[in-house]
C-alpha cells in the first residue's frame, strides 16, 4: 500500500464524515442561533430552550435522512473492503 492509497482512503473517509455530519450540524447550528436570538430579545435565559429544539431537530433529521446516511456508510465500507484485494 502506497502513501497515495492511504491518503485517498483518508480523504474518502473525511468526505463521508462531512456529508453525514453536515446536515445534523447545520440544523443544530441554525436552531441554536435562532433560539439564542429569541432568548436575547425576550431576555429568557433557560438552558432547556436551547437543548430541546436541537435534540428534536437532530432526531427528525435522523428519522428522515437516516436511511440515506446508513446507505452511504455501508456503500463506502463495502467499497473499502472490496478494494483491499487490489492493494
């Protein structure tokens, strides 16, 4: 196995992690900013107001996009295992 192959595998893994974690992180970031702005405007400083909407959004994304995420992960892992023979 050459250095180039190792870097290609690493870049593929980082690309996959970015695509899988991106929707979750983006949704929780947007919801966190919106709730923080609402807390600042209304001067309500309750910790559960930021936690619960983020948790609900993350759960909703996992419900709706979980199948796609799992297919992407299994596809990349299968491709990786199939390429072991040619290394």
